């Protein structure tokens, strides 16, 4: 790219950047700009909606004015898509690229948006795309504590060349200074900028339905001094008295307990109360996909309509433009008519079970002010730009790995951060719905508690182990691990070195390492970036994929990406093997391919069990077993089956699977097939993997924004 084509002049500085802004900067933004101008990296910890991303935007501007490249990384493909759109609008599409595993657009552009994993993979592979890199933005850096993916952020920060400056954006955390101290240790000069004030005042409410007069009421959850609201405490007392009353005149019978004087507002009641108080648009967080869908059905069934004729026309125009690539059969399977009816009434669901086209349509309509209520799972709180006047938390508990638990202060902050639209609202509103599961006092305690500390979740992987061995001697590799945030926080000296040695022992026993040197098998493993990296490398080495046609190869790969917990059995659905055989589906495979899929997946399971046995000996957390239940559906889709057929095959084999989960699995299969095409020594396997990518990424799977 010539100098005349470069998107930002070399003379452009903070003054030019600020001149184009329609508002004045806040103090913390000025402070961050000065730090960037001084050549420092920055860590910005601030509430959602406070304008952290403006710091990132200025960092991109500075990188371009220095004729350097900027990488903007995010934890989610959907967030990468959004940032790509914003930066492409600012600098022109020709100057902005996008890399999200299964999508590659202009990777050599001066600004490239990518998922954080993509940058980590570049660093481990020594990619030439790193040449000229000036600045890296790590959006949502608090993901460093994610138990499955958090280590990626640490690898990026430790492995990136010393001259690269970082802009780390985090939700509010309590130990920003500790994180900043570690960043200085690994990245040099780093300014820590903490902003605790929200740009818009947040009012906290408690919603309850009073039985005696059938009124839905909003009471202050917190007073101005941060103490619990008095009316809510009186509700707690009234509920306690009713519970202690035993079998009274209000007893419901059949062991269900006394009739309480209050209940949770029904969804329609909540929506109507928000409307009466001019608190729409609102995001209602419900920690269940099915419950989000049910909520839309309920308010539509109850006759709620929140839009006027002009808004309904605008919504339909957005919808028709978005779904234009989908055929009628796809729309029928997706329940298009019912979905559109909800949208036109101003309500919608938003969760990972929706296909990307539907989710993105909801996001566009809500951002444009056309939708008034969105029922969403907590995934919406992670970065997507969808601010609302109000946020409602329907239940203050949710299921996790250890069962149902009360929300933490960090989760409450993350969810309610959406409340209050800058430039549109004088104040935002957080509403907690009453529930018998939690007292008003407990909800108030969580809402007023400080944000949690950030804890590292970094652990060495097999892929990282072979890459450390290939790049460094043993002492230097140890020093690299010692620079991690995990070791910074660890009470046990050399904790990560011990974990690395255990991984190395497994790799030596399995032939990927010989002493401190990488074998040919190890080099193959070094190019596989996946939580099942060793299993995939074993599959390539054991010829589990050799000779497989592309569709069958895709089906086998699905076994290492599919999450069976996402499927659910429905009463009356086909269940036994005999019933399945009596009702065959046109899966486009034939007996030979189905038989081949079975033996290849069985062979993969044998490899996984061998790995697990060796891991047990060397005290390494065991690799997840493959889940081949979706293999036939994936192969069927790759062979050209319709979306409805692929979902029907999935329902027969594993239970009902949400369309969005099917699409996400297909994209993960395509991403993994892409990696196999680069790492396979067998050219036939590499070719089949490349063909599988194109066969999988079609129709509704390819719909939506790039990389969605």
C-alpha cells in the first residue's frame, strides 16, 4: 500500500482525532490519550458504556499515523463483526481486515479485527502478518479469567514483540492495580486508568407484584446512600411472617407452602410497568434460551404491541434485507413468521440458539430504537453494543457448574452495565424482579458490593508446550511461563513449570517430543490450536482421516467440537435405535458412508481413551472425550442436504438442537478443517479438509455478517 493510499496522514494527532468527535472527552479518556502519546501501553478499567472503546479508537488512529498496523482483538466473533463494521465505516473497507478462524478478509490491511485466538496463533506460528505491527487492542481483557479461553490473553501479552504497544480494555475489576503491575512487568511502561463513575446515573429498583390489590410495583433497591431501600426490607419481613405462619387460612394445600403476600411480576406485567414508567427500551435478562423464547410468545399472546405503524414498516424493511439470502425452506424451519410477528410488536429474543442472521437483525433493530424489549441470555452482556434505558434481571440466581447460585457482584455489574444510553437518557435503570429464592436484602447487598478481583485461569496446553520447545531452550521456556499472570498471582513457586513438565512427559511418551526437541509429529501438533489439540494430532498421525471424502471428514471432526449438552430430548421424539431404523431420513449418505463414519469415530474414541490413560499417569487434566452424535448430520449437510433435513437427523441422533447451535458447530467444524488443511502431511487429507470448509459454509450457515 502506498503512502497516498494510507488511511491516516502521518501528521494526524490527538487534536485532529478529537476535532471529529461530537462530544467532549471525559477525564479518564484524556488521561489515556496522554499515556498513548507518551508511548505507553494502557489498561483502562471502566464501567460498560463509559467510552472505553474511544481509547482503542484513538490507539488505532495513532498506529496508522505512525504508518504502523493495528490489530483489534475481541473474545467473540459477533463482537469482532461489530468492530469490523465500525472501523470499516471509519477508514474504508479496503483498509480494514477481518480474521475469525473461518473467515479471512484482507489480512494484510493496516487495521485487522480478529478474535484473540487468531492473534495467539499468529504469534506461535511466527506469521509474517505481524510485520509492522504497532498496536494491539485487547478488548474485554477481563476474559483472562475465563476457565476455557483465558490463557489466550496471557499468551498474547507474553509472546508479542516488545515494541508493540497494548490497549487493554476491561470491565470494572477490583484489582486493576495488580493487573497493571503484571502488565508493566511483561510489556514495559503501562498506565493504569480506572474510572468507576458511570457516565449516566444508574437507579436500582426492585419489582414485585402485590397480591392484595394485584398491583405491580417498583421500589428502590438501593437508596442514594447505597443502603437497601426501606420498602424492600418491609417486604422481606412480610414474607418471613407468612412463611412462619404455617398452615393458616391462606394455605395453598398439597404441600406447596403458604400463600405469600407477594409474587414475581409476570413478563407482560413487567413490560407494561416499564412502559408506564417510561423505562423502555429494556433488556430483560433470563438465564435460559427456552425461557427467552417463551417470554416473547407470552407477551405477544397477551396482545402487547409497543410499535407504531412507521416502526413496524422499518422493522420489516430491516428483516427483509437481512434474510434475503435464505430460502423459503430455511425460513420455515427457523419459524420466521412467528419471529417476525414478535419483532413487529417490538419484542424479540436474543441468545446463542438463534442463527446469526436472526441475532444480527435483532441487534440492528434494537440499536435503531425500533425494538422496545429484548429477552436475552447473559451472553448479550459481553461486549455487543446494545444499550437500553433499562435492564431487568428476572431471576437473581442461575445454573452453573455447581448447581444454582446467586449472581455475583461482577455478574450484576456486567448485566446492568447496559442500562442508560449516553446522549439519550438522563439516567439508566436496573430492575431486579422479586423471587422467593432470594431476599431483597441479599439482592441489595450484591448490587452494592465492590467488583470482584480478576483471577488468572492460564494453564499450559499441549500446543503451547511443543511451541515453547521448538522456539526456546528449557530455561527460556520456563522464564516465558514465569512471566504469566497466573504465576504472578500464584502462591506456589514454579506452579506453571510443574504443569509444563507434566505436559512434556505426556508428549514424550506419545512421541511428540524427544527430550527437549520436537519430532515430526510434534511439528504437526504445533499447528493445531484447539482444546483437543493432542487428539486431533493423534487422528492425523493414526490415519483416522486418511482417505476420507470431505463430507465424512467433516463429520468426524464434528466429534471434537460438538457439545452434547446443547441438545435436548423432547417427549415423544424418536429415541431407540430400532425406531430410528423404521423411520429413515434422506441424509444423502447411504449405508457405506454411515458405516465409515461409525468406524472412524470409534477409532477416534480409542485414541482419546489412550490419551486419557497416559494423562492420568502424568497428573494432567484429561482431554475431553469425542462426541460423535452429530457426525451424520454434519456429513449430511456437507453432502448438500437441506437445513431441515440436517436438523431432523440431529434430532434423531442426539435430540433437538437449536438452529444457532447447529450453525455454530458447523462454523467450528469449518475452522478446524481449515487447521487440518494446514497441518496434515497427507496431501489428500489436506485437500479433503479444504473442500470440506466450502461444503460446510453454505446457506444459513454462511448467512449473517462475515465470521458470525
